[in-house]
């Protein structure tokens, strides 16, 4: 039976796992990254992830150090303004519109938005440049045995990997987390999300727009122009049955529904991609680490797609791990390092999961009186400049 040795085994080759492989590989560690499915790197291909990721600006340094940002920046659409719209009146029309402008707190945009399928394409290309990184698409991690001397991971092709450290980036049903027996708390909302891309007649002007009515936000996130036409990615959250109904509509009927829900703030929307459906939950692991294993990304925490928090929390996990590893490379696999990682990240993760949970519940409310209260709260919070700036800084993770 083949046995391989490495500094780090990364279970999971999604955006977070690929980022971790590039980051640790760029620091000189030997890395193996395994994922049960090959990455889909074209928007038109079956199984392409049509969601987008907004990298908030505190996440950029770790991408630069990993040699990723140089590849990603040419395709990125900047997010200068976060616009919150309340359309919760008797008819679906905007009644409160508030802009949170990054210029109020920084000389940089809030972040930059990229399609997930493109992220995978560029990240896989970066791994190919690193001789100390081995990427194993189509190979799953199936078993984990940890002991004082090593972590021993069994792969689906029968090989075994001896690693100093395992990074579990294998999603909300993490095999590595389950092997450690780390408990999770899951909150279900009865929601799903539709993800798709649109073109529109009015320019987005680098404004990300969340429209709140009921069922969850309808969010338009800027994409680069395509064939000279403005484009945006859309995440439309609703109850599970409603999302399934919307996903099955003929295109013309779906476009009519999304134009009503969008209040045509960017003019008429035209669908330019297929529609994909994603379940919405919140989830948090009881601990961020176990013996020789660090949990990152959705293995550790899952939040609804509000405020661009998901992957940026994951990159904060990665930054913390990298900082600890760089401070003491010899202690990469020590219990002390992993305990320090848990302490550094878990309180922040719990606070962000709780905050996004509250925002999501507010976006779901149905009753007119409660929707009126929500609009009043948005108006009041925005009107107090110190509160507005504090909320913006907290959202992007800066002090």
C-alpha cells in the first residue's frame, strides 16, 4: 500500500481549500490537497458554481502572499458601495434606500467580486506553478487517524498520507470533523437560494444592492461588463418551496418575477446563465481544532450569503493559521498552536454567525407591521454616522 508523507494534507478543494494550498505552498510547506470532485472551471459546464465571492479588502494580503491575487485582480469587479433597500411596503417598491460607502472608512473599496467557477480556474493554475503542492482532484479523504507522531489520512484510491497537520476544508458535512467527533450546531431556516447571472440596462457603478422584502434578500453583486453590457450576479433567497417553483419557471416567466422582485433598480434584468439552487443554513463547530487537525471554512462555520461574510471568515481562518505557522514553523503540528488557533478564531466566528442569523431572520419577516419596524431601524441606524461607520468596519473585519 502506497504511503506518502507531507507537511500538510488539505481535505477539500473548494475555494477555501485551494486558497489554503496556495498559501501554505507559497510559504514553502509541502502540501497535498484532495477533493472528491474535479473543479469545474467554465461557466457553461455542467456543475459550474454560479455563485460569486466578494473578497473584502482585509482578505487581499493573504491572497497576494499566495500568488493568487495577481491572477484574480484582472477579472474582479470592485465593490465601492453596499446599498440596502427596503421594499417591504404593501407593493414591491423601494421605500428606504441607504448607501454604505467604503470611502467613509477607507481609501479602498469594500472588496472585489469574482465568479466562483473562475476562482477555481485561476487557483488550480496557481497550484500547478508550485512544485511542493500536489492537487488530487477526484480523490476523497475517507478516514483519519491521529496520534502523537502524525495524522494518517486514507484516500479513496487506497493510498495513505502521513501529515504533520490536516486542514479540514471539506464542507459542512466534513469527514475530517466527523472523524474527530467535534459536534456542530445547525440552524435551519426553511430557505433556499437561487444563484444566477443577469445583464441590465443601467450600469451598476460598483454598487452591491441588497433588496429586502420577505423570504430573504435579493442581492445584486457587480460583475465585469460582458460584450459591453453591465452584468451582475444575483443571489435570491426565499422559502424552499418558492425557490423550487421559481427555478422551474420558463425563462420569460422567471424574468418577469425577478424584475418585480428587483424593483428594476438597474433597469430590466435579462437572465444570462442557468439557475442553481443552494440550501441556506447557519452552522458552527463546537471547536475549530482537534489533535493535528484545524477546521476552516464550512467545516467550521456556515452562514447565509449576507454581507459577503462566508469566504472572508474562511480567509480569516487561513490568515490566523498562517500567522501561527510562520511564528513557529517547527510547532506547526503542536497542540499549543492548534489551541491558539481555536482561541483566536472561535469567538469572532460565533459573533459573526449570530449577527448574520439575526440579519437573515429580519430579512425573512412577512408581517407588514414587522416590515415597517425593519425599515425604521434601517433608517435610524444609517442616520447615526458613528454607528454607520462602526457597522461598516465590523462588516469587513477592521477596527
